[in-house]
């Protein structure tokens, strides 16, 4: 497929924003059918599945923001003129075709699809069966927006495949696929990595940690932990583990208040052996729980004796997403932030900010826990590869 001009891409995005607004009620009604058909067995998945007016507003805003952003394709990154007169230029380039495989979230059909499209790529969408009606409705709008602007519908394609058909496509694609982005739980990610024959950007796993340092402001620590755990349990940037320095003044009082406040939000509190005497808690039965991402009203709290031990524990068990230190000691915070091996590191703020929009990227395709080719939120400017342009007039080597 020939590249689309930035003017065409922006016109399609504007048309899509208009159509989503016009079809707002129908999108929500269609989503209600998906919600009624879902068995409700997974609280996080159900929360991600739901589309309401707020979600539609976010979809429209993401499309408008994308249309207003600079073209990420064709940006000059490097310029060199050889002694023999050859001019060498490196520019950003579209990947080609991007496959997005995701669970439960109809907003991905717009937001991630829109970012990939604005980056000059053909989009293949493979959503979960639980959101099929919602996804097909939104893809119909994509096709309408493309046709309004005399652009082929082939630029956005929905793969309504079973698991077996998806596996077959990953192993032997019936069309060229340059990049795959799985967005969902660990089982989905492992499935894609196992069967894919092209590059995969791993996105979505959280298991984020908060370390309450001995010099922490405990009121601030309470506020940050409660927000990171309870504001949106279905988000990959929610917190699952808390480590408390045993040298924290009023250690027992702070821990008791933290547990009490978490219980008010109906959070199941699991503690290590050192905290087993605290009321309304369960003692962890296996160290393996430190590896788990919960996506639920559940948290693990443990005691730690040094900054080094906290760093080692986080690097061993976390998902590579986000980690926080709560402390007034800026030197200790910087040491922690430099040593912890996660995509985002924080001092005195909630993990819930690990998000493309919150980081000023104007939305994200995914949050990568890989280190190649991009780590953390993948915004419009990151969803490109590069290409070398060499201009000569007969030079030979």
C-alpha cells in the first residue's frame, strides 16, 4: 500500500472523531450487549470492557489530539556529508503493518489503532471475544471515516479469529506483519511470544512496588499507596506490593493505619511473616506471590531492612513497569531510582501516572516493559522505525 500523506491521515482522524460523537449512544448500547453477555468472572476485565460516556469522551479526545500532533514519519534524525560528496540522511519511517492483539478494551480499537494509523501504518486489530460487538461497531466507523476521505478500508482491518485461527496466523501470517503489540494479561503475552514470527513489543504487565523508606512522610505514603491501589484496579499501573522499612519511626502505627485504610476499600491484605500479628490480614503462603500481578482488590505488604534489600527485591519480583520510593531523602531516592530496573521510577508519587497522556505524550499505543525498541509508554513519536536516504552523483567505493 502506498503511504498516506499526513493531510489524509489527519482528515481520517477528524472524521473518526466526528463519527464517534454521532454514534455515541449506539456505541454504548452495543457495549451493553457485550457487558450482559460477559459472565463477570474477572473484575478487571469487566471494568476494561465497559464503555460509558466518559470513555467515549476519552476516545474522541485521543483522536483530536492525534490529529493535532506533528507527523512522526519523515523526521530527520541524522545528517552526514561524506568527503566524496555523498549525502547521508536518516529519517523516521513507518513500520508497515502493525497487529494489535488485546483483551476486553474497546477503547483500544480507537486509541491504539489511531496512534498506529497516524504513524503511517496499516492496522490489524484482534480483540477479545468478550468485546466483539463493541469492536466491530467501532471498526465500522473506522471504515466509514476512511471512505469519507477516499482512503481504502484495508488500512484498518479486524481479525475476527478464534484462538486456533489466531495461533495459525501468528505462526504463518497470510499477509505481511511487521510488528505485534499484545495488550492484556500474562497468558495473552506468553501466547503471542510463543507463536509470533515477527517482532513483539510486550505491554501490560504491572506488579508495581512502593517502598516506604525510613525517612518517608507517612501521610504522603498513605495517600500515594491508597491511590495507586484503589483508584483503578484494572490498570497495569496499579500497585500490588508495598515494602516498609523496619526503621521507619512509628513503624507499627503506620502499618496498622495502612492496613485499616486498605480494608475500608475492601482490599485483601496479605502480609509476610514479620507482620502476621496485624489484624485483618492473611499471611502469605508462598514467596511466589511476590511475582503476581493481581488486577484486583488485593495487596501484599512486607518488611524490609535496608535500601539495598528493597532494590534487590523489587528487581527480582517486579514486572519491569513502575516502582516508587516514598522519602524526604533526595539522595536515597536518586540511588533507588538509578538502581531499580523498571520502565518508570518515582519519588513520592503514585504509579498511576505511568501513562502516555500523563507523561505528555498525548496517549499511548501500549506501555512496554521491554527495553527494545522503546521502554515505558509508547507514544506517537516512538511508533516508528528508521530509514537511510543516500544521495550521490556516481560515487563508487
